[in-house]
């Protein structure tokens, strides 16, 4: 199994630009999670989906952030417009179902200048 | 709401010494608990999980953790540290009720292993 796949692994962009992060969950998993990791706030859950439906987006910091899951094998996290304080590592994770073990991707390191 | 607290943001041990990383949880119901490890510039990897079966849980790389309800603890141990164990370790709890499926992480403990 290839595990959770994220792209790009690194992204450097200028303030105000749109950023799209991508995630392919493990085949057969029906829950998908987006996390953000920073030194100041640690690991934070941004949003999660179950069977492609957003269940809880209370962790999304503001309207500049949006996430979609058009099908069971693909999800995106979009930031528009990006700001320097969005610089962080963004992780995607998937699980067979809610409440089961979550498997993490390698992360996308985002730097907004 | 479920939460976990990791005591000690940094732990330093000598190679071959006992590793003890502390985690205490808060939960209104029997919790499902996890330990993850993160090596530099990598994602999180599951070390072990407690899901209300045996209270002593064995994981990968020689790590184990014991669930103690009386102490609300789930400390991670390894009898003999190896240089390759140097990493950041996270304790986490699965939410219940309206938070079902959400993982809440502790702040992490950075383990340093000295030769």
C-alpha cells in the first residue's frame, strides 16, 4: 500500500497568492482529516470528512481556508489569499472509519513570504 | 471533552537507558489512546494504540505503554534507548459523542538520545 499521498511536499508562495494542497487517502479508507502543525499551536485538526462529506470544519481558521473532497480518493485544502501566518506543515490523514487509527501522510511544508 | 497532557516537552536519555514519556488523559468515558512518533521532516507514525483490551500495549520498535485508569495515565516506555529513537512523540485521544473520530494531540515530547 502506498500510504497517504500528499502534494506538493514543499510550497513557497507570496502573500496574497492562492495555495492548493492535495491529498490522496489510503484506498478503502472512508474518513479523511486535515491537520496543521506549527511550533506555537502544535497539531490542530482543521476539518474532517466521512464518506466524502465534511463532518466538522470548526478548526478551519477563517474563510480564507476551504476544503473539498470530490471523491473517495482525492481531497484539496485551499488557502485564498494566503498570509505569512499560514506558514506551517499541513498533514492529511485517513482512517478506515471514524474512531479507527489514523494514518498520516508526509505533510506539505508551506512557506508564505 | 477528551484531552491529553504530556508532561515534559523535552526528555534526554543516554543510549541504553530507560525511556519514559508521560501522558495523562481526561475523558468522561473509557478512552481510546494512541502514541505517535514523528521523525524530523516526516509525518506521524503510529507506535501503539489502546482500545480497551489489554492494559499493557506493545508497539513497534520495542515501545510499550500501560493504561492505568486509577492514575488516568498512558505513559510510554522502552527499556533501552537507541540513537534511532530520537524523535518527537505525541500522545493522542479519540473524541466521543459529537467529537467522535477526532484526534486530540498532546503538545509533544522531544526525545534526545545521547551516546
